[in-house]
């Protein structure tokens, strides 16, 4: 039974890759294929600009992957990687990279080679430290590393001045580097569930910042003048911090700051996504929903079938 299924699965995957090679496709979706080893055939598909390998069982990326040097989008989230695939750092055309939900504790210095990288997700990997070389990725506009073990950010982080979306939720960060003040293009900042003890005054200089999450930290005091200085924001969430004072005192204190959410009962659910563009900036996207494809219709027809095959395995027994 298993051998029959594996035979069908592998040959279908190879057929999809061969089709992409013949058609000189720009996009290939091999997500949910239960791939354990990257087939060598894939690395001959040199026209690819976007490659989706999410939700497989890949343990390593072979060196021959470098032949896919035109790639601009690469997703490897929800695999079985145990270290950052260094060969990825040689794909110098990359604009978008997702390595979330693997077991990657360190990012190598070579990440600094990706000068064109605009979107980088490494959520829930066990990441402990960001290298100083991350500052070389000056094209970054979106960076997500939530659900990790980061306790600090490198000073070079301040070089990422194009950042608009930054989510570092659920880490161990106790303070921000001085250079953080330079991130003046931020629109969305999520520092929820960290270990901040003081209000990060750097955000006062982020005049484009609209949504800021500082809830579930250890901030014990916030000056009124700091709150006034953040009035340009649409929302500043500070719930579940050990702020001094009774509920009545806090209510009286914060009532004049309409953008401040200081109690859970006044907080809109982060998962309530509206249709307008503003909500896109407000809500942190679930890791499982990060990847999108925009293939042409004829490419999507093949790829949709490829995504379904593993889920249809339970029906194979009916024909054996």
C-alpha cells in the first residue's frame, strides 16, 4: 500500500516538475507533497522566479540549488530543516524568503548577501540570535521573527530603514538598541509578549507608525508626555503590563488618549480582519497564511492538482 502511494506521489511530482521545465514556467508550487529530499530534476528548472516548497518534510537543501539563481520568491516553511540552508544566501535575486516553522536556531552571517531581500519570515524556529550582517539587507520592508528566543536585536538593525512591518511577538527582548530610532518608516510594530520593562521612547520618532503592540510586557510606568507624543498612531496597545494604579485610576488617566488601548475589554480582536486596507496593517498575519501565489491560470491548474494529491492518499486503498 505505502509503496504504491509513494510511487504515485513521486512520479506525479516529477511529472509536475517536468511540465514546468518544458513550459519554462516562472512559478512552481510543490507545497504539501511530503517531499523529503529535493529532487535533482527540480534544480534544472532554471526559469523559475517563484518556488513554493511549504509543508513538506525537507531536511536539507542541496548545493545544486544554486542553479535556481533567478528565484525571487522561496518558501520553505513547515519543513524539517535543522539549520539555515546557507546555499539560499547565494540566491542573490531573492526578494521574499519564508523559513518559518523549522528548527533554525541561528541565521548565518551570509544572510547579509541578500541585498534585494524585501520580505523575510522566520517565525517559530527557535531562533536565538540575529547576526550583525542582517543590517546589510537594507531592502527589507517586512520582517517577522515571532515565537522565538531572541533576547536582543543587533545594533545593525537600525540600518533597515525601509522596514514597514516588523513583528517580534513572543520573544525575550528586554530592550531595544539605540539604533532602533532610525526605523522611521514603520507602520506596524508588534512587540507583544516580550520582556520590556520601560516604554521604548524610540517609537515616538516613528511618525508613520499606525499600529503598535506593547501588550504583555513588564512595563511598569509610562509618562503622560510619552503618550501624548504617540498621538499620531491609530492604536497603541499596552494591556497586561504591570502599570501602577487601580483600574479606576488607569481609566481616568488614559481616557484622554483615544489611541491607547489599556484594558482588554476595550480591545478589538486582532483576528477580526476588515475589508479595508487599514486592517491589513493592523492585524498580524497567522504564520500559516503568509504565503500567497499569483500564478497564471494555466499554471495554477497543474499546481492545484499537485497540492491535492497528498490529501487524496486515504482514498487509494479503494482502488487497490
